[in-house]
């Protein structure tokens, strides 16, 4: 991607959502899990309204549990949840193959924990030429300092910081979009 500011805006036809490891046991260790669930739920619903493909990873689910049931309730039926052992999603051959199959160059990234699995995934995606939009209000770590350090490292590496509202409105591009009212109602 070039440095043209327009190319740094999300485009619905070139974007996918990658949700990293928002699982029951990890979520229970977070300071504000309800806020995270609220933000990621809105992101899922908005991306679904905009026909954005959604990819979900789970870190060793037999130990850390499945994706939070509050999120599963909002995922489209065709969404596959990918189990992994590597911290970064792109290290997993099945997830990597699925991402390649989608042929989307912009990745909206959110999940747990900011400084480990999210950061490693972001750096791997960047190394493959993806443009990564990190949804900072939909990521957390157990400790605020780790969260801030993860955010800092990723932005210094070229990740574009964003928010749920910012990402969804960039993909809408106009209040004339057919999904505008539906997406707008998720932000209130």
C-alpha cells in the first residue's frame, strides 16, 4: 500500500475482520470484560451488515475454553472458528490458508491479549503486506501497561490505530449506504 491518505481508509470490498482469542478463561482475567464484549459485538454486527468476512481464532481452546458465548451469538452461521497453538494467527497454516483464500488486503484486528497474540498477529500480517487496522477499544491485556506497550509497538511498526466507530464509518463511507441506519444504531 502506498502512503496516500485515502488508501489508509478501510474499504468494505477489501477488508476482513480478525478476532483473536476472545475466550472464556482469557476474558475472565480482564479488567473490563463487559466493555470488550460490547465493543466486539458491535464490530461483529456492523461487519455482518456490511458483508465483511469474519475470521475467529482460539488459543488452545481445550484449555482456555471457546470464544465467549456473547460473541458467538452475533457471528454469522458461516463463520469458522480456528483453533491454534501458535500465538500469532498467521503462524497457523490453516488460518493462513483461509486468510489467503479471502484475498483481502486490509485487516481489522481486535482481541486478546494486546501485547501477545494480537501483537504477533499484527506483525505477521504486516510482514505479508497487509494493512492492519487495530481496533484499540476492542483489545485488552490483563495489565494496562502491557496493553499500552503492545499498542505502542504495533503503531510504531506501521499498524493503523482505529476504533469500532471509526472502522465501521470508514467502510460505510456515506450516510446514503444501505446499512447506515443499522450500523449507526450499534454505535449509540
